[in-house]
C-alpha cells in the first residue's frame, strides 16, 4: 500500500461512482453495494493501511446506504470506521470526518448523538485542519436541508474522465495487457502532473482533461473528482 499513490485510488473511486456511458443504473447500484461491503470488510481488520482507510472512508460515506441493515447497522459501521481514527494520519482523519457527516445525513436519527459528539470533541483539536473541519460540519449538521444539499451524492463522471482513466482503458479497450503492464501504466499516471496516462507512452499534465486535480472533500474541496456531469447522483440519496 505504501507504493500506491492517491491518484490510483481516486481512479478506483471514479470507476465505482460510474460514468455517463457504458453502465446501467442497476449495474452501478450493484457495484456500489459490492464496494461498500468490501470497504466495510477492509476496516474490520486490526490495522489497515492509511491508503485503505481513506478509500474505505470515501466508499462508506458515499454508499453505506446500499448495505443491507442485516449486514451492519449504521452504528456498527460508524464504530468500525472510527476505531482507526486515533492512529491514522491527519489527511485520513479529514476524509473520515466527511464520511461521518455523510453517514449522519443518511441516518440522522440513529447517528446524531455519536457523530455530533465526535465533532464536538475535535472543535478544540490542536490540528487546525481537523478543528476547522469539525466546527464546520458541526454547524452544518444543525440545518438538515443544507446538510443534505452540501453532502449529496456524486453524479456519474463525464466521458472525458472515463476516456482517460487507465483502469477503464485496461478493462474496456485492451484485454491483452497483463497485470504488470497495467501497474506500470498506473504508476506512470500517478507520477505525472494531473495523473493522465496516454497509451502512446507520453504523459499529459492537463488537469482539466484528466478530470482535474484531486481535492479532498467529497462534493467540494475534498473529493477525488472535480469534473463531473450535471446528471443525477449515483450514490445514496440523503
């Protein structure tokens, strides 16, 4: 996991969130439920890597509502994710706070006490980023309508992002590549500015063509997306 850059798991998120073309809504729903289940399994480990925690936090925040209640209750999902909070890096903690807020927007009655308690404790954190994030999310939770609007699920990605995602190129356009070749492509894309891989072997740093530079909030400054379509949301409705 130490060798996997953020750009690689951002591309995995793109694939799970989906694209305008190529997959039906039913197929996306099935994949998102599967991804949420795998994320829940990943955080059930004792010491998952920071990269895995970040990916799992994003997937759970977006798609936990696709999990059947008999698989895990909202309280159990939050508990399993929050168990890793004390030991992970600040960037992972920031993503986890947004995931908590998204879980709260999906299950306000079940999670309000626990999530607001976490935010309240972090309002005095020595980490300025976490302090600001917790304060903002705590205030946001006071207005359910505004929280639902701000934390709504991501819509499918545009065709431009789809065309330049090396995972999609691997799955759809060239079945002759082996795993080693695919890893080389992903590493080349991750090292290039903007993270776009071109099959000719050249690299392009045009961030807008690649879907933009990754930012940190889902739906805002922290999302692994900045180029999404204006279509309907692909994840859970708040």
